[in-house]
C-alpha cells in the first residue's frame, strides 16, 4: 500500500541520517523506533496524519500536534528535541523551510490586533507560569543560580541601572506589559508613563499601580507609541520592537529620538535574528509562530538594529547579549507551564494549551541553539558627548561598582 511505502521511506530515511529518540505508533498497531531509548511516543490515528510528517518541518509537526491530528507523549523539552532532530534529518535548512525574509505591513489597527492575539489570552493564564511580578521578558541571572523571581527583579534593576534612572526622572516605558518595570522605576523615585496596546495588560497594570499607592507617579495608557508627543529623560522598550516590523525600525527609533531629551538615555531590549540577512528561524519554526503566536512579528539582525538606530540619530553606547539568560528563562517558563497543565487546560481551549506548550519549550531550544538571540542596546542622542552622553567612562556603574 502507498502509505506503507511512505512510512518505510520516512523511518529508514530518518534513521540513516540521525538517531532520533522517537517511537512511532501506527493506527494498525505497527510500531517503529527511529533511535535508541525513545523519549517520545508519537501516535498516528490514521493514514491521513502522515502528511504532517512529510516533510517533518517544525511548522508541519507543530501543526499536526496543536491541531490534534496526532498525539505526543513525553516531556515538552524532549518533544522539541525530537522534532528538531526530525527536521534536521528530513528538511534542508535552505529553501522553503530555511531562513526566509518576510515583510509584513504594520498599521495601528493591525498592530493592536496582533498584540491582543498574543497578550489577551487571560491574565490568569500568564500568572500560572510567569513570576509573581508578571514579567513576560528575558530574566537576568547575574550568578546563574537565581530563581525566576529574583532573576526578573535583577533584570528590572539592570535596565534601570543602565539608563542611570534618578529620582525625579520622567520615564517612558514603551510596551509596559503588566507594569512591573513602571512600578519598580516609580519605587526608585521616577515619574513614569507606561503604554501598551493590550487591554488586559492595561487594566491589570492600572490596578497594580493603585495597589502599590503609586497613582501619583505612574500613568498607564492604552496608546500607540506613534501617538506620543512629549519629552522624557529616560525611555525603555522591553520585548516590544519585535512587533514594529523591519521597515518601521527607523521610524520607531526616530520617534524615540524625538521623545528623548538632550542628555537622556534610552534602552531597547528585544529579540534579534542570528541571520545577517534578517531571515526567519530555520526548519519552518517561524511559520508556526507567525500563524499561532506572533502574527506579523519580524526579527532584525543586531547589525540592522544598530544601523537603523544610527540613521535615526541615536548613538549606541552599550550592547549586551542576554541569549543564555533567555534560554534559561524560557526553560523555567516551560517547566512551570508543564507543572500547571491541569490549571492551564481549565482556563484555555486545547488548541491554545498545545500551542503554548510547543512555543515555550521550542523557544528555549531556539535560543540555546543560536537560532535567535536577544540584545539590550543602550543609546543616547548622537552628537557632542558633552551635551548628549551622560554615562561615566567606565561601565562599572551598571553593576554597582
């Protein structure tokens, strides 16, 4: 039969090129071990599900799993390892499933819809696997031994130290999330404006500010960054510019430059591509993320970030990679998610549960494999140092030295 030949070609083809710890179970009772000591079992309910293995690109495999077309048993991290092994053995890194450049159209309405798609699942959903402060961005592990809560607090302080936040400073936090950075900055004496396009985040952050007794210092707005026309001493953008779009980077950084007063500092903290041509994540992973998680998200290479910053009139003063830190952060998030499986399933549909299970564990793997990276870039307005660059000659101030 045709499907028998397909299975035979798949099993033997993968087996010749890789040792993938996967047990494949068929609807007719047949079983195949693609490698020694299988960690994951994939069960196909019928011949129609074979199309999600042919080819075994990451988006094809993820589509089959999240759509309920086949079942997977195993730890999330092992499932991602197996899927990546299948993709490496069965898909060329170049071509359709390689690093493909995209150009998405970004408008105010589309960006608002995309933000809502990702962040407005429910606050309770995120609360299950994030830290108590609800910080949904890369944590910072100074000694590599911190727990998630301590590492997220360290990240907030690391950012505020880098921008030399001082009492009385007026800070703009672009993409303020659930308000953790805004609250931390206010506790250090700053006056803060936090903006978001997520209704859930807006409501939560405002309630949080009120609970902390900081209403007089922090203003949370449901607002697009393009609609702001004020002056700030310091500006932060954490996990937001991934939504801007490659073609809008100069506009985005130019807007930051216009809002930043002379002698002020801004920090952009965001995920970057490791492909110098700004291509997508390989083996089809980006197709899955585009469809289910981050619609119209685009990742620039660090070189493009720095180029567009300079073109927009900003000078890069410090660049730090936090790739290892994000791999660890995502690993902890994925473990938290698995530990709260029952609660997650009560909150969201099965499709959403499966999407996020694959996404969190998959992203942890992607950072660990250098498929993607993340950088903090500290900037000031470009020009005469005596007027525009307030930082000390040593970077020691960033670390309390």
